[in-house]
């Protein structure tokens, strides 16, 4: 079981649009938030519930007998990031379905578009329901069947906030996210009837309850502390938090949310320092491990590890403003673009790839080539393949399974590089919290790479993957 404490359901509703302006632009459309609540369940639970409701709509709309799926298109190469707030993003899945009512003689069928979105810039996942009226009927209040919300579009949103809520025991860590109902009203000025208010409240409560219950099922299956004992991790986390957190949050110069990055990187550093301590005990060594953080971003992880005495550096193709502060305090941060098929780090003990985008699949290969004792840890995040382009999922993988499927792709590379994959789940706000570790090898022979991939290994021991 995790330590996650379930957040009490305390929803806020915004039913009167003159009361407070709750509208915002998303994907070029103006959405009104009508319900909001803090939650502690995970994103997987949200998608699992959404998926179930897509196929079994009677669970949410009782007058519906069943759905007929007309079309189900998965966008395998979607790009969920966008530079400008107003840029359009594509759904990762579009389902065209027909709602078949129980009282066939009395109620109309309704065709509907269901779209799944992942907006990585906003840390939001969203399902959008849009009614499509047959026979060129206009989308008007009176043309929408009684069992359906009177809206242009309706959506459930899950936002990963990465906020920290204190629990009774300060050493326990609990994370908080939010869920919303957002709608595009039929008219700019809209009024929600008492009946609709009741319906929205019921739906929101149901979403919360179902996700909470699903999440409890998940949590039982997720085991933290597989590679690092809980007590060791927590003591290290507490020590690093006391030492660094306040100053870092106060003096954050980046535009990003300091709460998210500071606590997440303290957690990752705590896990690494703990596993390195155990390794030194096992090796009866007092020499601190050396490291390199590939795609180090803001350099915070490198800064914390360096400040704790570990010799190492971070590399990123883009320098961040806050680097100056960290460099002044002794961190080594280098601006440069890594060519992953050419580089090796033979004198480094551990190679780190924390959400390192297209470098992640390469890190086991770089480690394998570097030396027989080089180890690595990667936290996979965005789905990149070895070619540097977005990973194309080979089989139909539902939304909740994409992260797992990508993890398996990386595990396959790790295995092909001759490592035994070890897995742990980090106690970080991000739901992408799996860490894959390569510190044990089945065979020290470097030729394993040539056997595994179609590669050329030249005299300088640089390899070219023929992909
Ligand atoms: C998603 S960010 C993560 C940053 C950081 N590790 C973190 O977790 O906050 C990925 C980073 O990898 C860097 N990156 C990607 N490919 C790179 C390459 N070939 N050489 C250097 N940096 C690279 C990007 O510039 C970006 O800063």
C-alpha cells in the first residue's frame, strides 16, 4: 500500500456565470468550469473510469440502454505539447458513438463524439463529449434529448497539480491533483436549471467515487520501496527537504512551478542518494559515486547531488536562467547537445535520465558502451523512440496503458543491452513515477549490443544504430 491519504470530497460548484468568471480558453474554445474538487487518486484511475464509461454509458446516464461504437480512432503519433497557449492540440483518441435509449418509442437516439486529450503543457488529461445532431438539426436546447446535458460540449478534466498537502505525520508524503467539469455552453449567457445542477452534482460525485475506488485497487498493486527501504528514503528525504526546500522555493527564478520541481527533485535525489549509500555499504567503499544527468533541464537535481558531495555534472542542450545560481554554488552544468549514438562516459559511475525525452531510450545503450561497471537510472516520460521521433505504439493500447507500453519498450532495450532491469516507483507528484535501473548485467560482453540491434561498432567503440 502507498501512504496516500484519500482527500475528502469537498467540491466547489460555479453554476451562476455572473457569480464569478470561470471561463478560460482551451484548444481555441471558451470553456466554463462548473465544478472543481481536490483529489488524491491517480491519473490511471481517471482514465480507467473514463474508458469504462465510454463503453458502458448506462452506468452514468440511466435512461440509456447501451452504446453503439461507430468509429474508434487512435492517434498514435499525437503531439500533446504545444508552445503557445492558444495552439490547437489533437485528441489522442476519437470515438464516434450512438447512445441508444431504453424507451425506444419515446426518446431519441443521439450520436456523440468522445475525444480523449492529454495536454502535457498544462498537465491536464481530458475527455470531451460533443453531441452531433442528425438531419442537420441545429444544436439547440430543445433538440438535445432530455437525458443529455444542454451544452455544446461537456468535459471531465484531471489536472496533476503536484501540490503537497501536509498530513499528520510530516514524514508521510501526500500529493494532490484536481478534477473539473468544464462545459462549452450553448449560448454565451447561460442558466443552469435546478434539475441540471442536481445532475451535474451527481455526475461529479460519481466520477470522484469511481476514481477513488479504482485508485485504491491500483495502489494495492503498486509497491514502492522495492530497491530502497522506506525508512532510509524517508530519513534522507526529510534531511534534504529541511536543508534545501525553503531556499529553493523562495529563490526560484524559472517561470515553472517551484513547488512541483523542488519537491520532485528532492524526492529523486533522496532516492538516488539512498540507493548509492546502500551500494557503498555493499561494496565496502567510502568513495561517493560520480554521476552525469543527461537532459538535466533546470539543473536542480545536479545541484542537490553536487551539494551532497557527489561529483558529477548535468548537460542540457538549453541553458536555463537558474543555472547561474547553481553554478555559483558549485554545480557543474554544461550547455551542449548530446549525440547519443556517439557518446560514452567510461569514468562515470551512474548515468541519470530523469524525464530526459529522446535521450531516455539511449541511456541503457550509452551505459552499456561506457564501461562494464557503468550503471544507470531512467524515469521515462514522453514517448520517444531511438530514432528521436515519437514512439509508435505497435498494438492498440488504451490511454491508461500507453505509459506501461512505453516502459516495456525501454525495458526491452535495457535487456538487449545486457542489463537486468530493476524497477521502483518513486514517491513523486508525477504519475510518471516509474524508475528503471540498470546496475546488474547478465553478460559484460559489449558485443551483446551488436547482437541485439543492427549496429556498426567502429574502432573508437562508437556505434551507429541502423534504424
Ligand atoms: C522534459 S525535459 C526534463 C528536464 C529535467 N531532467 C527535469 O526532469 O526537469 C527534457 C530535457 O532534455 C533535454 N534534451 C533532450 N535531448 C537532448 C540532447 N540530445 N542533448 C541535450 N539535452 C537534451 C531538453 O533540452 C530538455 O531540457
